[in-house]
């Protein structure tokens, strides 16, 4: 573990160009927008010339492009960049919405692990039998089904038919806040009535979001288990006459190493993969904020959101690397 | 007891040539003869390659899911090519203009239309009826026709995005892995940037920004206009909607290369250490030849699997963009756009979500099944074991006789 600190510093340094690059890409996209965003921000066609000039000055739009870019990035870091549509700092907006997205990703992650891991292991244990064949095809169906199709099927089944969920608004969090993520606060403060309310609102979007990732995890777990099973150590255990249940326990331990690292990456993927789910299920999260900011040419907000996405991506990768090193003692930095 | 087990096990080790095997043999022989027409002696000089192809076909024939995938994919390509001609109604015929109750007609209903049209400068007036086997959309268009015509939109986008995006990725990956050093560092940092961007968000941002510019380009270049209209089988009237459609194409190309760059770089790094690469370098072959003739064929297997699965992935993303209201807009026929219309009328107009949904899931599943099967088929170990088993059968037959 001695090299961990050094490794972290080295990895953190490679993040810098990625973060700069991502914001720069958004900036370039925003820069080539043919429509004039200022008029839209100032209130559409009827905006007065004075208001337009003021906004231009406020966002440095009358300056050269590098000045605009520096203004935007500086604004992000000091949280002084205002979202032109509601005049609040961009990161305050994002913070309010991130809570929803994080909770959604937590629910999705729960379903991913609940479905993906056991089915993947069963599929590996019954390899090349009918069960395996069916489970493999099920995994592929999960991967092939787009959210915008399965979401409506689920809404029809669970909302219209059985009324097992709600789709309007989001329930407020518990009165006593610790982490600001309602569902975690509920568990910490033992507020069960609010917990049930949160689950009732979030379980279906989470399930929908998690389906595809569950399919990926199933396939990955199966392959990882089979790979671990074909090692020499397994052969040795078999020769030694170890009973099957203990043999599988050994194999499982080895197989779970890559699975846990992929879980970290999947959580990152779930966090940034929410736009369509949030649109369909009417949740005010990051994904919908990103979509809205694109629709309204609101690029200060868009830069903020993509900056957040980039941070999520690099963090997930870093966590995966660290987990891998912690679990597998052979890995050295 | 043990011998009994062996007896049970033995027959499964041998394979008989099935009808499919003979069919695929004949197909591959035909293809080889066809190539021989253009390249002299190709068939004789590539005997071993033809044999490998045949073994791949045998492996495919022994995997029912992959065969199912292949059948779905062939149907998709067939409908993609001929769909616009098979569709009973043109995509730009709006029955809602002639009979307002055709809007969102349920599946299986029939309506009379009182059509007044301008044909060759004459006003034509006639009565007709329209039957909706799968219902109609908000414009009263037949969903079945739109599904058939939308296959062309999906297929053309699919093929051209795959032709360009992965190619860029593979070339960058090869260069990055082969040269290493500063070149590698720069290319990989750029790749990381694009990977850190959620693909959907980048695609949405690009397809929201690009249409105007692409439309301007198309309006300035008539040949490009004609070409695109022909490709998508659209009427020249719709020329002003092309910018939006093509913006999705450009956006997805930009989103789709980084994954390939990374995978190709990884396998190039290990492959270039092999002796044959050094030998090629020693006899002074140009780098271009080493990269594309020597390294690429040896690492193409996993990339081909990835490409096959991405054919499905692109359909999903493209339909997702049109679901969000970007890209193809009516009257351009598109699967995702039907779902977009249906989502606003859900659950009354369930057929607008259900039927395009079933089509999308089936096609994507087909590509994924095929890709999953290809993974085994392209694995040389599968081929060797098959070769062995087939030979053994042949010998056994001889000794029995």
C-alpha cells in the first residue's frame, strides 16, 4: 500500500487535462451555436436592447473566446456563475438536482446487484445447460431493451394497472438531514414513514434504469466466474477432493475481484445515464437539467453539468482502480 | 460404470454435416469462385483461408442463438433496403388532412378518406379507404408503413456511422499503440476526454447545435442533397428536414470512436511485441503496411464483435435521440419518433409505443445475439476443435466401410 499516495497524486494529475478538455468541448459546442443565446436568456423576441447588452456584459460575451472560457471556468470554481434562466449559481442548481439523481442511481444500483450477481452466478454454475442458455438470452434482452420502451411498459403495469407507485412530484426528505440524500437520512434517523414514501416514488425509475446494467453485470459475472473456475488452483482443489460447496466458495472469492471493480464503474455509469429515465418518470435530476440546458441554449448550466459528469467519470475510474488494488494483493502501483 | 459414461459422452464429440453446413459450404465455394473471376488463381492460393471460413460457418451453424441473431439481422437489412417499396402508404401522405378521425386510429380500424390532391397541375378528387393493421400516429399515418420505411432511416444511419466512427477509432488506436510515447499520450488524453462525456449528453448537445450548419451545407451542394435523399428514400420535398437527420449522424460518429481507440490501442500494445512485427520492420516494410496488413488482422476479432454489438447500440441511441425530439422529425419516418408521439398520448395510444418498441428490441437483440455468437466463432480454439471432430467423423466412416 506504500505506493498508494504516489499513485493517487499521479492519477489526479491526469484528471486535469480531462476536466479542462471536457469543459472546452462544451465551450466549443456552445461557441458554434448559430442562434443567439443571449436573446433567449433575456426573454425571447421581445427582449429590450438594453437587457441584451447587460447580459452580454455580465457573461463576457463581448470579449474574445479565451476570456469567455476563463470567465466560465472561474465562475464554476467560485460558484459565482449564474444560471441565466433562474439567476441562481449553477452549482447550487446542480446540487439540488444531484440529490435526486444520486438517490435514483442508488435504487438502480440496488436492483443491478440484486438481479445481476445471483443470476450471473447461477448462469455460470449451470454453464452450457438450458438454464444458462435462457439466462444468457435474458441478459441480452435486458441489454437490448431501451429505457424509453420498457419504462412505458412498466408504467402501464405498475402505475396504471396495479397502482404500486406514484409519478408526480418527489416526496420531501426527512426533517432531520445528515447526508442530504433522503433515503440515507431516513435509514440513519429511522424515519420509516418517509422511507416508504421515498421507496414508493423511486423504486420503479430505479428498476428501469438498472435493467440494462443488470444485464451487463450478469454477463460479466458469468465470464468472471468461469475464468476463475478454469484456473489451476480449482483443479488442485478438485484433485484434493474438496466438496463442491467449498470449491465454489473459493472460486467465487476469486471471481468477485473483477466484479467489484466493474460495480464501481457501473455506479458512475448509472449516475450519468439518467436523462431519459428522469424525463419519462418526471424526476427533477441532473439528466433532465442537462437536457433542458441544451434545449434552452443555456450553456453556463451545460458546462456545469458536464463538469460534474466528468468528475463522476474520473472518480468512478479511480475508485475502481483503488478497489482492485485493495482486493487483489498482487496489484502494485 | 465409468465406461458407460464414456459411451454416453462419445457421440457428442462427433458432428455430422447438417443441411446448413452443406449450404454454407456451397455459399463459401460460390463466393470463392466469384472472387477468382477477378483475381487470378485466388481460390487455389487461398485454400486455407477458405477452409477457415467454412469452419467458422460450421461453428455458427452449431449455435442456435447466433443463427437466430443472423436471421433477424438479415431480415432487418432486407427491410432496410426494400422497406420503402414494401410499405402500403407513403410516409408523407397525411390522412388526417382528409379525415380528422384518422388521428391516433387504433389497430385494426378502417377509415374512408375524401382526398383532394394536386397531381401534375390538376386538382384530383377521389375517395379511398385506409386500413390500419397497427394503428395510426398523430398525423393519421399507418404505423406499419412508418415502421417499414423507418427501417431504411435506421439502417442507413447505422451503416454509415459504423463505417466512419470505428474506423477513426481503430486508426487512432493503432497509431497510438504502435508509436507510444508522446503521440500515445496526446491521443489517449483526447480519448479520455470524450469517454468522460456521457455519450448521450454529447450527442444531444451536438444534434441540437449542428442542424443549421449541415442544412446550409446541403443547400449549397445539390449533389449532396440528391445523394442523401436517395439514401434515405425521401421525397425531394423534405430537403429542409435533412439537416436535423444528419446532425444525429455527425453527433453519433463523434460519440462512437473513443471506445474503439482505447480497445485497439490495448491490443496493439501487446501485439506489436511479437516477433513477426519485428521481422516486418527488419525487411523494411512501411509502417502503414505493418499496421494495416500485419497487426490489424491479428487484433480484429474482438473489434468485430464490438462492431456487431454496436450496430444495435447505434439503433438504441439514435431512437433515443428521436425520442427526445432531436434528429428525425416528422414527416421523416423514424422508429424513435413514433415512440416520442406515443409517449405524449400514453396510455391511450399504446400502439405507438408498443410496436416500434418491439421492433427496436428485436433488431437490437438480433445484433447482440449475433455479436455474442461471433465471439465464439472468431475464437480459433472453437475452430480447431470443430475441425478435429469433423475429421474424426470422416475417418470413422471410412473404417466402418
